[in-house]
C-alpha cells in the first residue's frame, strides 16, 4: 500500500489527510502538500462562500443545535488587524459584514447578490494576511469537550473550501476514492491550541481511548468515517499542564 499525504488546514500550522491506495496513478494525482487554510485573496467570489453555507445546510443534521461561523486567522508573519472589515460588494450594492475583535464572522445569505450582482467578499487587510476556518460547536459543551457530529459537520463545510484549491487530477481521484469526511483511510487532523495528553471517546456507556494524537500533541484525528460512533459521541480531552 502506498500512503498519500494531503496537507490541509483548519486553524494554523498543519492538518494532514492521509489515504492508502494500491494505485500509483492515484497517488501521483494527489498533491504532496496544500497551503494551510483558505487564504483570503484580493476578493473572494460570494458564490463560493455560499457553497460553504450550502454544505452546512445540507449536513446540518450532524449538529442540529449549531450555527455556522468563520474564524479569520492571521497567516504566518501577520497579525489580524483590530479594524478588520469585510464587505460583500456587488455591481450596484454593498453589504457590510461585522467582524468581532476575535476575528469571528457570520456571513449572511444574500442570494440576489450572488446571482444578480456577481458579488465578491473583500477585506480591508493586506492580501493573503489571513485565512478562513469554519467554526461549528454545539452550545453548552465544556471547554475540554468536543462533539463528534460537530467535527463531522466542520469537515463537510471545509471540503468545498478546500476543493477549488486542488488540482483537477486530485479532485478526480477524490471523486472516486472519497474525501476525508467519508473515507476511513483518509485522516483529517484537527488542531489544538493546547497540548493534548489523552482523549477519551464516550457514547452512552461505551468508552474508548483515542490514540491518534498528532503534531506533537497539538492535533488529533477524530473517527469521522466510523459509523459505529454516533454524532452525539463526546471527545473528552486531557491537556498537559500549562
């Protein structure tokens, strides 16, 4: 078996998708690495942003209590401006999108701007200085807890964010193999801002240790494609002492 590596991103440094395949042709069609995160270009087509929201709506049952937000994270070597401002700019209309001091943003669904105005999303910060990360989290969870359905939905939103950045050959291969949200042989690493010592999976009376801790303790692989773990499965984290 040949291991394929596809570097993708959700937060800052690296996130990895791994796949195994006996086909060398498939292996050669996948990129060795991808740029971390979805970097903000000079302008982001609003239709593309709507596709992210469409994915959230389509798979919302994975995490029905959640709403879709995005975290704007600074790229390496940059800082997120305190006065960061986003606007949806059409041919004749402009819609301002509030951004919190922490860089969180909720994009509105304005179909007429995408269809009739050919709108783009623009920021007032230097091109390439930040990137987008989807935020999906069920309200009320403890700080040391994640819900598996939330992570599955995060992956579903992230896939259309990543897909346009891949080569045609990689997209064609994944249309056959599947992607990191659906195939167990792919592994999406979710980053952690704190160093992880251990993770416990809990679904009702069933418990198991999750030993797929990556990136020196600052990332982990959740069982996204394992249907034996329901969406309400909780991942409980134990962190290293600060």
